[in-house]
C-alpha cells in the first residue's frame, strides 16, 4: 500500500512513514481517504462485473446465460455494492475526507479517531456483504422489500442486512464528523460565505446522512428481527404492514439519492469555476440550493410509492413536492451554464467530465419530472424508464463528477500528474458508452419492459442489444482510468502545488500536503473563487516564483 | 406485435391516449431545455475557449433577476404537468359505476383471475371491448404488481389488503400483462396476456369455457357452511350480530363512536378479525376466521355479501331471490351456537 | 499553540474549540438517535391506529405499578447523573465517583425490574415471537401480537441503550477514581450525561404508550 512519494525530500503525508501499521491505524484524514479510495474501487469493480453479466444475459430475450436465481442475485449484488459501497461513500469519503479539512484550513477533521472507526465500520460491513455474496448471494434487490426479504427469500439476507446496517453507522459518523468540522475548525477569516461550494454541498450531504441514515438502519434492523425471531412488523401474515417498510426505507433512500448527487454538484461547481476562471455565477444561489435540496429531499419519499397502494391523496402531495425539488436542481444547472459566459475555458480532463455531468444530469433531472408526474409514473414505475433515469443521475451524474474530481485532485493526493491525452480519450469514451447504454432504456421503459426481468418479450431485443453494446464501451472506459492512474503513481510527472491554477486553500499547500496540511495556519482574506480572469497576475506570480519541485 | 420499431406501446385503453399526450408534452419540455443547455454549453465552450479573442468585458457578476427568472419560468410549466398528471391519476382511482368486477389473486408466480360469471383463468385475462373493468386484487404471499403497458396502468398487489385497478379497453387485440414488482426467482415469468374481445366474442368465450361457479354462488355455499346466517341474517333482531343484508357500501357506526364504510377491505377484516371493528350495539363474540379461509374463499364470501340486497326496493341485479334465500336460510340452522374459543 | 495543555489534541487550536466540537458532536449523535427511535414511534402510531382496541387490551397486560416504580428509578438516576456532571465540573473527585456509581446502580435496578417483567410475560405466555409459547388466542389476537411485538422491540432497544450507558458509566467511574475527568477534562462526563438523559427521555414516552393507555381508555 506504500504509494511512491514525489521526488524526494519535502516531507508529506505519503512519505512521513512507510510501514503498513502506520497506514492501517492512521488518524490522518488524507491517509484514511486513500484507504477509502482503494476499498470503494474494489467494490466498484465487483458491482461492475455483476452489471456486465447482467447486460450480457439481457442480449437475448431468453434466459440462456445464467439461471433466474443467479440473475436475481447478480442485479442485487450490483445494486447493493454500487449504492451502499460505492456511490454513497464515493465523493464524501474519498474527496470529502481528503479535502474538507484542507479547504477549511484545518489540520484534520474534528474527530480523527471517529474517522478511522468510520472506515473500519465501512470495511467490516463491506466484508460481511462480500461474504454473503461469496457464500451464495442474496436476491432481494437492493430495496429489501418486505415481506419478500423478511419471510420468503431463502438467500443470505441476514448477513447482507447486517453488512448494510453496520455501513450505515459509518455513514452517520462521517456526516457527523464533517458537520462538526465545518462548524468548529474553519481557519481564521474562513467565513461561511467564503467557503468553497464543495464544502456547502458536503455540509448539506452530511445533514442528510445524519438525519436519514438512522431510519434505514432501523428499517433493516426490523427486517432482520422479523426474519430471525418472527417479530412481525412488516409481514401481514404476522400482523404487520409491508407499506410501513417502504415508507421507512424511502424516507432514507430518497434522501440517499441526494447523498449521492449533492457532493457531485459540489465537485462540478469547483471544476466549472476553475476551468472557466470565473467565480461561479450565483455563488449564494448554488450554495443555498444545496440546502433547499437537502430539506426538500426529506419530503418526497412517497413518490416511490405512487402505485404501492398508498392513498392517492398522499400521491398528490408527494407529486407536488417532487416538482418543487426540481427547482433548486435547475437553478444549479443554469448557474453552471451561465458561469461559462464570457469565461476563459480550458479543456483539461476534469472539465470534460464536468461538462459531461451537466448534460447528463440535465437529462436525468428532466426525466425525473416524468416520474413526478402521477399519470406517467403509473405507467413507467418499476420499468426500465426508472432504471435509465437513476443511472443518468447516479452514473451520468455522480460517477462522472467523481471521476472528474479524482482527476482534478489526483495531483494533490498523489503528487503526480495523470496523462492528459489518455484521460481525455477515456472521458469521451465513457460519455459515449454511457449514452448508448442508458438512452435506449428510456424507450424500453416506456414500451413497458419491467425492471429486474431475466427474460423478456422478443420485440425488445434490438434496444437491449444496443444497451449491452454501450455497456461494453463503458466498461472499457472505466478500465482506462484505473490503469493510467495507477501507472501515473510511478511514471507521472511530479505535480506542482497548483497545477490547474485554482483558488482555495488546498492549492496553497504542497502536493502532496504535509501531514498536518499546512506549515502554518492559513488566514483567509478574500472570497472563494477570486480568479484573476486573464491570468495576468498568476503568470506574473509564477514568473517570480521559483520553479516548483 | 409488429416488427416495426416502436416508441410507444399500443394505445388500447381509454387512458392510453391521454397519458401519451402528457408524455409528449413532457418530451417537448425536456427536449427544449436539454437542447437549450447543450447548445449554450457548446456555444460558450467554443466562443470562450481560453485564448480566443472573444469579448470578455462586462463580466456579469450576479443578476438577481436572472436567477429569479429561471426559478419563475419553469415553475408554472411544472404545475401544468402536476395538474395534468394528477387529473388522469385521480380518474384512475374512480372506476365508473357499472364497471365489471373481476377478482384477482396473485401468488408466486402466477395470476389467477375470476370473472363475475365464475370463469377462472390463469395468466390470461379475457375482457370485452369498451366495457370498464374493475379488478379487485390481493396477494397470497409477497408484493406483486399488475401491469398492462398497452393500458398504461399498473397497481401493486399486496398481501393482506385489497387494491384495485380499473381500465376500459378500447382496441381489440392481445397485450402483455406483467408483474412489475420484483417477487422472487420467476418474477420475469410471472406474465401473461390480456385478450380484448368484441363483446359477442367475449360472451362466446364465457359460455365456451364455463368451468366454475359464479363467485357469489360459491360464496353462498361457504356462507352456509360457516353458518354465517345464524347471526347475520336476522335483520339485527336476533341481537347476536348485525345484519348483512344491504350492508355493502353503507356507513356503519362502530362501538368506539367512529364510523366505517362497509367496503371489501372492511368486510375482509371483519371476517378475519371480528374484534378489530365492532359494530355499535353488539358484543365481540364472533370467532376469528384468520387462517381458516383462503384469499379466494374470502373474495367469494364478499361477493355473496355484496349480493345480499335489501328486500325493499330492488337493486341493480337479481335482487329478489337473494333476499328470499337470505330470510329462508335464517330459519333452519336455528340454535347453532357460536362460541368464542 | 502557546499553551499546549495535555488535554488538548494536536489538531485543535484551544480547549474551548475542542470542548465545543465534542459537545456539538454529541448533540448530533443524539439527533440520529431521535431519528432511530422516531421510526419506531411511527410504527407504533401506525399500528395503534390500525388496532386501537387491541392496544388497550395489550396495555391491560402491563404491570402499571412496576412501570411507575421504574419510571421513578430512572428519573432519580437522571438527577444523580446531573449532579455527577456538576461534580466533575467542580473537580470533586469522591463526589463524582459516588454519583456515577449511584447512577449505575439505579440503571441496574431498572434493568432488574424490566427483566422481571419480561420473565413474567414469559410465564403468562405473552411472548408472541421466537417460538415461545403464546397463550393468548381470541378475536383480538392479531393486534395484540403487534402490540406485544412493539413492546418488546421498543423496550428492548431502550434496555440495550441502558446497557451501553451502564458500561460507559462504569468506565467513567474508573477513570474518575484514577483522578481523570475533572475540570477541563470533564467533557466525557457531560456527554455521557446527555446520552443518559436522552435514554431516560425515551422511557418517559414509552411508559405512557405501553402502560397507561388502558388506564386512560378504560375510564373506570
């Protein structure tokens, strides 16, 4: 796990010590971020392999590659690993852990031990889930709907549920740590309205983590107790109510969508600002829209239940509120676009990902309006339309932003530059592969193909083959960054402290940063994103400064 | 279905055209904004690329009006979507008065339908053209969801609780019927076909495949077997239990001062767990039938209770014989005693 | 970092910042606990609306006297906890240890009475899950089962929180005996005190929800 350090001397968090012990028991938020990076990449690969087999199976209408039981386990593994062990932790635990203290000008998160505990809870929950997969799998879908999960499924539901349960605590502790850190650890002069938008989005995300996760933790605990002891809360045969589970589950899992997308919005705000050399248009609107989304996200869970048998009047309320949550999201999209106006735009890889994000998130967000519309949802609920919609948000949105962010802060995290040519190529490849994979699924969904179908009517084969073809391109697209980023650890050019000319405290310390982040406590005297548009001052400054390295 | 490429399923119910019109409106709305955003991004990206000679003076800092406008312009359009969608959705919850009643019991992994005339079928559903159909559904195990894309309707089917779905088929043909809620190993094979037939063909199909008793008739046998009439057919005079004659659809006062409408859900609960809602003026002495009657039997019993029309003004269908039966049945079992275990 | 007290962790600027961070963290943790129990209270409300009569019938099987005694025991333990927090702030070591031990003992008494009640339920055949013999069988069965399920779930999770609290109190008592946790180092006592009061508060809701609804609805 010893990453090669940049050149020689300057002591940094990577070369401060080398033994495995100092990594596994580190309290340094930056090292913990690296531990998370390795762990979630591992789960991303598992989820990706499961998705690949699912797409291969769906190339033909008959169930000829795997048995239906296996197919059900595969999409369940895909859903559970991607959501609980990749998407939810992705940006918060890797970029958030690494950047929150740096951006605030702090030496570490408020509770370093809690942070490490949080990682081990995550790793332990992940291992349990992995064990459940290896021991025979679980087939409930990531949604664990009762009474199928609590009574009928005879797969490893308990082990998986315990795994997800434990991971929930990890998420809670991370959110708690970020909130306290943002309140208490800001450097002198780092006022709320001088914070980078990434911090605003992480703060809003943390609020959701802290408030929503306990509810799903409870729901999963109750499923487990019902399965183990027959304490009937959800199974009607035991006097329970299956819809109660859906309410508790979506009370978390809808806000969880925003746990996944809000950090992505924060990353994109940074990227767009940096590569346009402009303060984001409507800084405060973008910041407050994160909070508006966080608050509204708690009031819309019932839109997952328009056909569940809940009261139609509840449906009306949830539909109306769901339209409202679209507004702050639209505000962000318009503001990012407006930021480009009269900007000075360069096209490094992170910017390509950011522009891709805006396009794909727009499609994902607008198709969300279809689902908020009651009569349309009645038709497309639980079809491939939904599948396409949330992949546009989560893969087109979150994964694009995550990859953009990883490239952007890679020099800071590792002290090495990534290869720009390869990176641009794979960014374009991922964008193309993504659209080919998921756009046909909108059409499939409106035609009525239900999700989680192992076999399907023959007339839908053409669209399914298109989707599978796109998925293979996408798989290649993801293979490249894993490869060349690893390569860059040894062969990448050494990174200067601020390779992309961004503002923000994390760029004012060396790459990689020293163990305690800053040699002396920084003092913030200006607003965030105070770019010098024509780069004149920066060029002048660079000419004065000695070459870095 | 044809081999031509399709963007939408066939429009085979009264809802389909309305839902598709709304869908097209949303596509236009989304298409406009997607193209707008994409165009602006590409345009700005080219014009303001670094090093281009574009005019960058008067950089806009922050126009409050602009922010307000992109909140205020999409909002009314979204409210159009909301009200339009809500109007169709609420229609989908209000079946017309004369709808034909089909009952549906779902289980892993099959659909079982029963027609008012008693015909049952599995994974196939035959319905007459232009006749509103109301399906009363319940599951025997996990959650399923009845979905007919050509009709643009879908409704989850729950264990332990009735849900309903209605539609009016408007085009003769055969259409997919799916289970849309994941229900286990053979979820994707829990599907069938809806056959929309001309009314005459439907009648022919009914008589050609007369394989079962009408639910109400089967329900009556059960009703007698369980001796429900002993307490429940005396017009309330026997004092043991409230009369079931003409009960369906009425508002019932309860012991705790609340009232409840006697619908399928209430009847089902009161058979299975009589003590849950005790009618005002009666004692909770009826035994619970939980675990003793299957879902199909319950649906039949409820069909029988629905057919117990009041003796006075004749109701819509076959009033008199039922009422006669009801009163005559009241006599023979005589003193059969209902005990609480 | 001029005055680097031994109580100050490396990444904080000063003790005040450290203390505020710790306290804010604890309040956030308690917020998550409220959301956790909130889900259970939601379930309680749903099922009470479904089975109002059965819940009253279920409540009649509770021992109000023992419940009342337990409520008194727990409220008293909150008092001793509050006094312990004050003693820690005022650096009164012996007093702090005594009050922590007293709080622990009251907690143990509560759990003792609770387990007696559970045992009594077992003897009466009123445990409707886990394969225990369940004797009650009338028309009110379904709702009663749900009532008892919720009773065991909610009081059980409450008791679990009590057990965790008792272990933390014992750890505090040991640390206090060794001379820690006094004055500027008293934050752990303060935080665990907050936790203890929270657990107490949950019981204040559980008691009427399960024990007293029969008294009220009966009206005689």
